[in-house]
C-alpha cells in the first residue's frame, strides 16, 4: 500500500482516493493505515470522504469508485484495495 500510494504522490497527485474493502480483516485496516500514513509523511491531508468501502469484488470497486467520481471535489488518482476492486474502478 505504501509503495502504491507513494508512486501516485511521486507522479504529482495530491488528492488521492481509496477504494477499500468492507471485510473486518487485518489487510483492510493495515492498507487504510498505510494509505493515511503515506499521505501524512508526504505532507498531504487525509480526506475521509475520499475513502469509499465496499465488498472486495469487481462490483464493489465499481460502486466505491463511482461515489468518488461523483463527488464535488474528485480525486486525481485512486488507490484500490486489490486488483479485483481495481477492475471495477476502471469500469467506473
């Protein structure tokens, strides 16, 4: 998670969204924590509305990304919990 988010930051993104999983498993919490810490380490603010959670499926990634993209101040990049959710985000 840190590496992926840092890559987005290095590419110039300052408003990064996250498509996260809803399952109460360690990876869900640790990826969110790494996302938040990487933003903080780069001096970027964390915006709670830029984290959208759904079940870890293609449809979940689609729904979460759609909410991000329909927001007033959309993210310039999106970090996804896993590849399955990323496929849904691509469709959104």
